[in-house]
């Protein structure tokens, strides 16, 4: 756990160095610490060290940890970064500050319904990122790059969702840079301010290519069991 805190400091320095090398302003990159599968006891020291933005992949896993952690750290921000089933839309809207994996019309419809309910009840609602399948991998979530503009527009105009950005997970066996470049282009073209890309193996490259959010798990928390 103390290890996680020192690794967190290393990741922060590497982000700052990559931003400086790319002549990007200090603080233009947000670190999303990916705490999926790690228990409260592993996450708490990282919160105590000042980290406030976290990523989770599974609704049930997040539900078991974040209500308690948020009670202690009310300004923590939790992002859903894993595939989201439509039947979990209600729980996800209640639990997360940002849902990064909006990737299909059926999910947009379910989320819109739950967002409308939450708004009517006066509770806060999440912001959204559209996941783009930049490598067109059949097993991976995300809209195809050529369908991204139309889907983003539909999410905003037809479903009334607050889309603030895009995210991608490049193919594991390809150099990530062209995928990062493509995602940044899609964000700019659609006037979106958030570009979520880069994981433990490639976040400095992502920062060089315009990431505003990097999602780093194992480089902070260690290998997942
Ligand atoms: C697990 C995961 C990460 C973090 O991966 P690491 O290699 O552990 O940094 C980032 N993004 C998504 C979508 C993930 O599922």
C-alpha cells in the first residue's frame, strides 16, 4: 500500500514530464487511478495521498467500495471505464460521476431514461464519454471511428446526454500512437474537451498525443490478482 503511494508519485512525475516535453500546460492531464478489483484498504492510502479521480470496471465491485470511500472523501470522482450492460444503467447512473463507455444506441437510450429520472428526483447525474473502437476489434466495445460523429450527435441531441469527450483502448498488439492520434482528431472535430486514452504501458505516449485523461492501474496498484 505504501508502495502504491510511491508508485503514484512516480506516475505523476512521468505525466508531468511527458506534458512538459509536449509543451502542454502543467495540469492539463488528469490521472484516473484504475482501482478495479482492489479492495478499500488498497485504495484508501492513495486517496490519503491526494489522488481524487478513480476508474472502475465493474458495477458490483464499485458498489461494494465507493459508497464507503466517498463518505470519507466526498470530493472523490469515480469513472466507469468497463463495458456497461444496459440492465446496469440505473445502478451506474447512481454510482458514477463519469461513464466513459457509452458505445451503442441501446445503452444511450437506457442511460437517458435513468438520467431523466435522476434529474426529476433532483440528484446529480453523470457526464459521458463515447468509447471509440479505433482498431475495429470485434471483441471490443466502442463505436467504429466512421460512426463516431453521428453517434455523438445522437447522444446529445436525441438522448440529451452530456457528452464531454471520447475514450479508446487501442489493440494490444499494435503501436498505440496512430490510435491515439485518431481519437484526438475525433474529439477536436466534435468540439469535445476530454480525450481519455493511455494505460500503464503507454500513458506517456498518450500524453504526447493529446490525452486529457490517462487511465493507469497496475503501474500504481500493482498487478491484479
Ligand atoms: C484495466 C483498465 C485500465 C488500466 O490498465 P493498466 O494496464 O492496469 O494500467 C485502463 N483502461 C481500461 C478501460 C481498463 O479496463
